[in-house]
C-alpha cells in the first residue's frame, strides 16, 4: 500500500499546508524558501508553488505536475526546484513525499563553506 492509496487529493493538499506551516514555524522554511511535494499517483505529483511563504499557503495554492515536470494543474507556478524532487522520485519508487527545507544550522554551515557537521 502506498501513501496515496489511503489519502485523497484534498487530504494531501491539506497535509502539504499543515507540514508547510509546521516547518515554517520551526524555522526550516523562512521567507519563501523550501518546498514540498507528494505523489498523487504513478504519473503525477502535488507540489507547493514558487515564491510562497509556507505559513500562508492554502490547499488551492498547490500545483500538479507530471513526472517530467510539466505543470498540468494549478493557477500558481510550480517551484523552480521541482527537478530535484523529480530526481528523487525517479531514483526511489518507495519515496512518497519530498521536503526541501533550509534549516538554520545547515544554511549557516553552507554559508561558511563547511561540508560536514
């Protein structure tokens, strides 16, 4: 059984909103940074849009893309980092969702040029 087998698209939209707000409050997605996606089925992903604060997202803001990254639904634009999500889904069939966050500690290490914690 996969994640989407027991979750409707509406449920998944609400989950992305909930996790986006939670990650924002924890400081992992400051401003408009970071993004989330989840598999809808074998051919489509539901993802957060570009340029949106995760604390202000609504279910209707999410976009749908195919596995080549073409947006097929949604009034906002998909994140420009969708390629990273697609690469993970292509490599790992068992991955049902991807969270790309910017934790303050990891960001500080990256800015300092540190590759290891």
